[in-house]
């Protein structure tokens, strides 16, 4: 006789393969005719624009461009000139399971340029891409089973909280805004280099719409009409709405941004050069999660008939947390010369390494600090150093941690006797999750034609509860019920059952 199970089904997404890909690209670039010959390269910067994320024939392919800016000193004159060009890139993964979505973050790990001659530059770029695939799946659980009293079926049900990834949504959007230079700064005649960083600070679900807000930080190095060099930065707030059909109230969302393009120009309508036109192109991916309390039918037996069942394994995300940790850093760059002025300070965070130490989780990254300055003769020079930054967390030891580090605020630099002192905060953005393996009943059969023969079993057993034994295990082993054991020992709840005292275990009467 097949018993009818009560079943529940939840449509979810499951994080599949997480992989890190690397790509190396090189390019030889001719200096345009309108630019003077190069005397010395000062610095090389780059921004990654991800244009394509394709999944075909079981492989993920990422493509885009690296916008490279080379700052150099021209021959026969002082000051700083800028050469800008794009290097296309493409990176392909090994074979991956089929997926409905994939997310990708691409960052430059290494970018350097050298002169082949005064009119040609060789650039070497190494990129790191973190790719995660997501598969659609249905989580099917059985919370209960329909039984008649005469079958004498005992059921072990367990409540379990789980975090379900219910939606993965995407949106391309364009952000356009005017950026004003800080008061007291001279206007810009030419933008030499620029950096853009985006950060989502708030998410909120209202019905089927996801509202997310954040800030873009823009950092610029520019030349004034008088030939001076200045750096500036500014924050531009943004807000966007994304459709997430079917999302339930109380869900939470994590939004990740990836630049697909950027255009920063001096506003031609401002003769003083104090206004900049900023246009950014972005791809946003939202991961929507919901806390759900599940009831799982874990085990059952009959005290009157032979009973068999099938159980299906399942993996549940029972812990998920998105958090931030901030570390303030103060370091010195020794430059070996007398500096006259600091033009700009930039910080770039590398990948984050996760390790378990002393019962906690430690995150480590290397921040590459670069300071562009003028020596006492007015020659532009670059000082750089890698600084290791670590962060101690109290995350559970059994959880899987995904973390990235960002320097969301403008670093500060000041001249000292030893060189340049830099101060900056590093923010570790952390997602932690742990999974629990469970089994749940998927089919139950009772042989009503074969009642249990208990004639040879004792009607009463006297024994202790084992250290690794639960009251359920005890009752099932001796074909009785927990309530029968509690009644025989004049106890009220399972928690009252002692482990160091002999218990009366009577056989349940039919």
C-alpha cells in the first residue's frame, strides 16, 4: 500500500561552478602624429569594459576591451602627456555544466607598458575573471504523509530554515550626469587620465520592482589652461529600477555592477572648464534571496506493519550573510628624492585570499599604491608599492566565503621627511554561505497484509539512552513510541530523558 505524501516545490537557482580565469593580451601601439615623441613612460592605467558574456557548447566566453592610458614625458619639453588606446580581450573557460545565467567580474591584475622607440609602445596586460554559473532547479520537499490511525505510523519531522536563491535578474543601463570640479580648483583644459568605481549602497524590493541605489566615484588627473597639473575626485549618486517578476515581499537582493563603457569629457559649453560630462554604461546583475522555513519528513516507521520508504538527498543553504568589513591603512612610500608636490594617489586592490586561522576566517589582499608626484625640479615621477591588508572575521568555519576588496574612497597623500605618506580605507565586501546535507522521504509503502509478529519480543526493556542515541532512535529500535517511553518514566518532554539513568521501555500495545 502506497501512502500519499504531502509535497511542496520551490523554484530556485543553484550556484554551480565558480571558476577563476586568466587572460594575457599584448599590443604594440603607434604614437599618433599629433603627439610628440616619447622620452619616458611615467605610468600605465587601465579600465576594463566587459561587452560580452556568452555560454555556448558548455563553455563560458567573456569578451571586452581594456582602455589603457599611458602617461609619459615628451621629448624636448617638460610636463605630462597622455596616450589612450583600447586592447580587446577574450577569455574562454573549460567545459562547464549547463547554466541559465552566469555572472562575471573582470579586473586587471597586471598592466605595464614600455617604449620600443619614441613612436611605439608595447603593452602587456594580464586579466583575472571570476565566473559563477547558476542553474534553475526545483527544490522538492515532503513535510508530511497521510496515514490512518490503524496503521500506527510514527513520523519524524524536522523544521529547517533555508535561504533560497529565487531570482537572477539583469539589466543594462546608462548613467549620465554633470560633475563639477571642487571649489578652489582651476578648470580643466585636458583630461589626462580617469578612473571610475561604482558601489551599490542600498537595495529594496517593492512588489516586482527592485530599487537599487549607489555612488560612482570619479577620479581625474587633468591639465589646466595655464599648464598646471591637478587631480580631483567626486561622487555621483545614482538610482535604478529593475523588474524582478514574482519576487516576494521580505526578500533581499544583492546587486553587482560591471562597467561596459565610459566617456568623460570637458563640457564644451563651460569656458572655464569646471564642468565635466560623465556618461557611464553598465551591466547590473541582481541575486534575490528569500528565507524559508521548511518542514522535512526525515524518518518514519509503523509499530503494527512492515514499512519501507525511499529518501532523497538534498543540499540546503542554511546560512547566508552579506557583510562589509573596513580596514584603515596608513603607509609610507620612500621616494629617495625631495618631492615638491603630489599630483595624485591611486589604490587598486588585488584578489582576496581566504584562510582559516585560530577558529576564525582571515581575508587578505594586496593593495597596489601609486603616487604621482613632482620632484623639486618639476619632473613627474611615480612611486609605487604593494601593501598587504588583512581582515579578521568571525564567520563560521564551515561556510564558503566569496570576498572582494575595494578602495571606495579617495586615498589621501602628504609629503613627509621620508617620502609620501598615504592613508586609505579598504572595504572587504563579503558573502558567506554554508550548506547542510539533508534527506527527505520521497515515497512510503506499508504492507498491510503482513502485520508485525512481536510474539518473541520482550514486553518491557530496561536500558540507558546511548550518548549518540536520540529518543527517536530508541523508540524505533524497540518498536514503541516516544510518548509511550515518556509516560512509562513519568516524564513530560524529550529533553527530560536522562542519559545516565535506566529507562523503562515498554512495547507499544496495538
